[in-house]
C-alpha cells in the first residue's frame, strides 16, 4: 500500500454521517482529512483557506451542489490550485448526472455505495495517474479523454439506465 499520509484532503458533503464515514475509511488507509465543509459554498472557502491536494465531494448539496462547486473552483482566478483533483462520490448514476459532473471539471467519479477498497483505489489512481488539464471556450478541467496507458480498462456504460457501483472511470 502506498504512503498517502502527506496528502491534504478536503471533504465536501452535507451529510455528517458521510463525512464521518470518509474520515474513518481514509484514516484506516493513513490518509488524514485536513478539512471538511457542509456544502459547496463553504467548500469554496475551505479550498481558499486550506489549499487541499485532493477534494472529495458529494453531488447533491444545498445551496451549492457538487457540480456547481466544481465549476466554481475551476473558473475562479483566486483559487491557488485550480488543478486540484476532485473526486465526486454520489448515488446519482444516470448518464446525465455523470456527464454534468464531467462537464463541470471533476477528475474522477465514484458511485455509492462504494467499498473502502474502491475508494482507496480511486484515490490511488488520481494520485499516480494525474490527468492533463485542458482549457477551452467553455471548459477548464481535466482532459475528458482517457489515455490508453492508464492501466485498467477505464470505460463507462452508455446506457441511460445508470451505472453500477465502482463502474465509472472518467
């Protein structure tokens, strides 16, 4: 198991239970959470204050959801590290939700329910295989195309019926 003890993680989720779950799982893997936020608005402030190396966010939050939060981080010039990897974890697995998260600039997507090992592997992939960023007229974020050298077969179902747990790699 790799040593990720020095990475700084911010968790943005409106569920206290989920934040506690992430803390327990990540602590077990030696990945301490540096900061937490309850929604996208407080998440933006936490990013400015803590400058995390990795962000884990939920999709469905109020008043600013995870997609809006991601879009806001990617567009703002006052964020020190607009390239910070963002892992979105959500139960919304329909293609339209996944696509909106991709279009906002998330780095990776993980579906609920997830396993501790699945979370660890996704974080490991993010850290060990950083994605280049692209800037276009309407998009700034990680390249949405997968390299053939990414290790695993990174694929996504094209069904409108949704995706299964741990099936979405961007």
